[in-house]
């Protein structure tokens, strides 16, 4: 029974394995530098500068995924031929994942804060633009969502 062709051919030699692992390590190092810079910019509130990193970061992420898939396709060869190299690579990838988790936490926090600010502004605008009415209990009734005004955000500020 023939095997299905994969987009990521497995590694077949020790020399090729060292070359792929070396490339993967370089990609991880460069990606970590970008992620570290992105984290610093987000923490400093310089979100417009973060956007300039996106195209290069996306290219590095594609290379990272391609190398990862190639290494996965070669797991049997690597574990049988170069077990120490594979163990080292797994350890390094674990470190990479923990640093990536810090970045994702910072991004999630920034997203939640900005969403909270936008919701607060929206509620304040809606409250001012809708009539203040009282219900049967004598308490103020929440503004009708139909009176909500859309918000426009300028990214050029």
C-alpha cells in the first residue's frame, strides 16, 4: 500500500537533520526576538508600532510551522538516529512555548483592557443620548439599545 505524499518530506540523513534543526533554531530565536519586542511595545502602549512587526512575524511563523511539520514527519528517524538532538530540541521548544505564553497573556490583557474602555465609552455615549425614564418601581430604567450611537475610532491619532 503506497504512502500518501506529504507537503513536508521526512528527513533522511544526519546531515539533513542537523541542517533542519539549525534552521528551526534560527527561526525560533528570531521569532522570540520579535515576540519579545512585540510584548514590550504592547506593555508600553505603542500598538501602532506593533502592526509594523506583523508581516515579518507571519513569515517567521510560516517557517516555524514548516520546520515543525518536517520534524514531526521525521520523528522516528530522529529518535532512532539522533536521540540527544531530539531531546535537546524538545527542551528548547518547551522554553519557546513558555515565552510565547507570556506574550499571549500580555496580548489578551491589552485586548481585554481596550475592549473594556470601548464598552465604557459606548455606555456613556448611549446614556447621554437616550432619555432618562423611570419604571413602575420608581427606579431608572436602562437605556434602550435602539438609542445606542455607533462609535468611530481613528487609528491615525
